DNA sequence: CCATCTCTGAAACAAAACTTCAGAACTTTG
DNA sequence: CAAAGTTCTGAAGTTTTGTTTCAGAGATGG
């Protein structure tokens, strides 16, 4: 229950002095945040004792609690998370920089939200378990998706996993073909139709690897070729080659994978991260 | 901007005692609302003096202000946006995969929102103009920030700009030193204290390049070294080395830059994108 | 190994919040 | 209408909470 509604509700049983306090607070609740109890009492034309009694009448322990409650409540009211939210409009050449920024930010926030709430957590569990138990992890991605693959590679490697980013076609080909037992191969492609990536996954699967598709399209060639599929959701704008939104959605999935694998051996991981951190950020 | 992002951004210049305070607050910010400064100090294993110093390091007058800021901020956060929004709690080992995913997704959405609404659009305009008019664009980034630099490189290059990603230290050094006229140099570093990156930017600036910092901390060494500064806002979780949230925030800025530059010559850009697209996605 | 500088917490200090209590104001009742 | 009782109020005193100072511990650099 909000404090301000409580004030309203309790106002019947207030004494005159308390009612004056209630009135001032109703008009400018922010006064409570700025002023001390003495100043507020003066503003209300009453004494501090009455202000304290007012707080207690509301069921609060005192002025400090009134402050906290009002502060959080005012915070809620001014909440503007997604103040940039402009959706349903294409990014146009006529847009100002600020409009474009807001639009792309909105699309990206939406993509993260949709991707994460739409995730198949059972599949995610299986993939995390597979990555955790893998002897070798192969990551395939081309073009914009390569950055995503690279990102996962960096994260997995940093916590001590045998992850390989196969950027070179020859390397990719041979790595896929020679998958040792307990190899997990992950293919990255937003469209799911990047021919090379699909091919690598097919080969790795034939070679006995467990294959995973990370794509924006659950019935794409890549998704069909792989054992498991994790789907990112993104509405790309026309300036799509930037692959801005889709990349963010894919990175969100990468983060879920990373957190999953990392948490399997939490202490160990945090330790590894902190030790590597000392190296990269000496102090 | 948000206190919690500010804590994150300033954490580089904290002393050990202050860092302990920062950590406790990052894990459970609501403690500040419930506990007195004495109790909090005890929880952090430090003295009240250090807590006060911590507040002042954030630019606040003291504990009272920290309380207010955090209270309003927590209030804001509980005002719902996405279906996943879970904030104010550290990602813990006990979390289920789904909880972890929701938390990181929330943090990432929040980071995009805070970053884009906190952007200095005048600076952004200037940077876009500079990038657009540049003869040569140098991009410096190390470690996790290198991926961000890479991303911008990929985007700029694809729309026909002379952008260079200097990954190798020798290359970076020489490229910075030999900046031809109308060179723009961009340094990427979330902390803003990555020594090499700062150095490259300093050199490039001395060589006559226009220098730009893309960092999470507006009063970091990198920001001071550069002519312009674009600030990303991110609250990283404890599994920070993943650099999950900060990376997303930086990418959001990269997208703004890209959209800005791209829209300067809209038709040309869309054309370039579509032609390169035909090559990468034949149909 | 010493000088210097930074960081830290105990203790003194200041400010704010809370409690008490005596008297004012209002109610009730004979 | 006045006396007794009740409730309400704010000044002053008390306690709690927050801030500043300062001397010593510890790190840093020569």
C-alpha cells in the first residue's frame, strides 16, 4: 500500500496538528525528502512532536521511515524506465539523432525482453549441461554472427573451458570433421541460412558432436541441422546490415549460456574471473 | 544518472574499504534503507568514516543523500517494465537458470535505457560529424572492449568508411603516431583506465587527431585524455569479467554512432548495405 | 631501509530524530 | 455554567544517528 493513499485513508482520525502535516505532504511530498523534521514542522506550523506522532499514526516507526517510504513511492511515480520507448516506427532518414537513438534503444530492449522471456529453458538447461560436460567446444559464426561467437568464446575460455572459435573456413572444416568424443558444436547465424555455418554444423553432427543452433529462426536450415536450438527474437530495422538488434538478442542468449556454465562451478569461476581480472587491471 | 551505475563507474577509484561498501550495496542495495550507517559499516567490515567517504566519492553529501537516491532508484526499479524485471539483487549461485537469465536481461535493458537517455546528444552530434568527415578512423580497444571496437569497425567499414581496428600494440602505436590530417581516433574502455588504450589516445591526440573516448566513467583517465567523451551506464553483476552488461551499453552507443554516420548519406548507405547483403546472403 | 604518501577507524563533535511532560484547549457532565 | 476529565500540543531534554578530525597503520617509491 502506498503511503500517500494511507495518509488519505487515515486522515479521518488525525488531530488538527496532524492534519496540517498531512496537507503539506499531500501538496508537496518532496518536502519530506529535502527538509529535516524541524524544518517540516515549521512549514506545517507545528512542532516536531506532532510530526513524529503523525508518522506513528501511519504505522511507521518515525520520520526516517516516512522518508524512505515517500522516496520509493516518488521514485515509482517518476519511473521512466523505457523513457525512450518509441516502437512501431521505422528508423527514417528524417529522424533526428535523438529519435534514432531512442528507436534503436527501444528495439534493443524489446529484443532482450522477448528473447529472454521466450527462451526454451529446458533446452537451455540441456545446452548448459552439454557445454559444461564438453571436452571441446567448437564455435562457428561468420560475418556479424562471428562477433557473437567470439564473445562466447572469450567468456568460456576465460573461465577455463576448451572453447575454440573457428573463424577460418579451412580450420572450421577440419575442426568439425575431427570432433573428438564429447565435442559440442555451436553454430551462430541470425538468419539461420548462412550456408557455411549450416554446413559446419552438419559435418560436426555427422562426426558425432552434439550440435547447437543459435539463431533467430527456429525453422531455418541451421535449426533443422542441429540437435538443439536456442532462438533469439529481434525486429531488425531497414538499416539491418548493421545487425544491431539481432546481435543484442543473440548476445543476451550468450550471457544466459555463460551464466549457466559459470554457475555450475560458481566459486571456481568467480575465483578464475577475479584472478584474471587482477592481471588485466593491475592496481 | 542512477546511483548504482555511478557506483559501478566510479569503482575504479575506490579504496579497498570503499570497495567493500560498494560490493555490499551492489549485492543488496536495500540494506542502505533499513540499516543505520553504523550497522552498514559493521556489515561491510569497515568504519562509519569509510562509508561517509564512500558517499562523498559518489558526489553525494553523505549517508542521508545516499539513502534518498537509492530509495528513489529502487522505487523506480520496482515499477515494472518487462516481464523479466528483477532488479536489486545480485546474481547468486542459488538462482535457477531462469532467474539468472531474467536478472541479466533486466540489467541489460536498464543499461540501454540509462545509457541512451543519459547520452550527451550535442557531443554525439559532434562525434558523428567528425566520423563522417574523417579521412581515417582509428579504433582502439583491448580485451572485452576490443569486441565493441570491432563491432564499430565492421559497421563503419561496411558503409565505406576508412575505419581501422588496431588490435596489435605495435600497429596501434604506429597508427596513432602517424595520424594523417583529419584522423579521428576512438578509444574503447569500460573502466576508462586501460593503460594501453589511454596511451594510444594520448599519442593520437598529440599527432593531431581528434580523439574520442567511449567509456563508462566520465572522469577516468581515458575521458580526460580525449577531446570528446561518450558515456555508457552499466551496473555490472559480480560475475563481471563476463562484462556482459557494460558491453551491451557500449554497443548501444556504437549503434547510435553508426546510425548517425549512416544517416548522413542515407541513400548511399542503404544502397551499400543492400549490395553487400546480396553478396553475403545470395538467394 | 627510510621517507613519503595514502588509507583507515576510534573518538570527538554536530545534527537530527525521538520522548517526555506540563500546560492549553476542548469535552463532558452535574 | 463551572468543575473534572480528557485530549492535544509544543518546549525542552534525551537519545540516536551522522559527520569530522586526527593519529597511527600500511602501502609506495626512491
